[in-house]
C-alpha cells in the first residue's frame, strides 16, 4: 500500500499555506485535511469540501 498526500500549495489561498499532509489511507487523509481546512482556512465541514479534498488527493509523496 502506497502513501497518499494532499498539498495546500496547490490550492490558492490568502495564507499561502505550505502544509502537505500524508497518510496510508484516503479516509485518514480526508479527516486530517478537513480538520486543517476548518481550523486554519476557516472552511465549513461540508460534503462539498470533503469531495474537493478527495479529488485533490494524489498517490506518493509531495514534491519538495
């Protein structure tokens, strides 16, 4: 099983967030990314947010 990641640098934001999150499972990664999006970026935890996060997930490791 390979790692999965999501990289905030790929999403334009006012905070210019540089955080990348990694996990072994999609569900674990989605939960962590939702918590980050709500706490840091002030998004609401909605089904649409979760779908957008799922679509942004990539296999492997984030680039340096």
